[in-house]
């Protein structure tokens, strides 16, 4: 009788362990996906800042040219 109860307890623990392992694996997959998304967003941000920097440089050149013409 005692052995049957212990077997049941072991089976329950194993089932819970499998469930927890499945949950951790799913979380890991989500983390990997999120990390990839953040990397993509970081690259987009860098490209956007580069575009803004280039545009601001062009605006400054035009303003400097206009100021030199006025003088």
C-alpha cells in the first residue's frame, strides 16, 4: 500500500516536472524571439538616427550658405 502511494507521488512529481520544463522551454523560445525583435529595432533606430544626422547636416549647410549670401 505504501509503495503504491509512493509510486503515485513520483508519477505526479514527474508530471509536474515535465510541465515546468515545457513552460521553461516556451519562455526560452519567447525570449529568443524578443531578443531578435529588439536587435531588429535597434538596427532600424540606428539607420533612422543616421538619416536624421545626414539631413541635419544638409540643413546646416544650406543655412550656412544662405547666411553667407546675406552678408
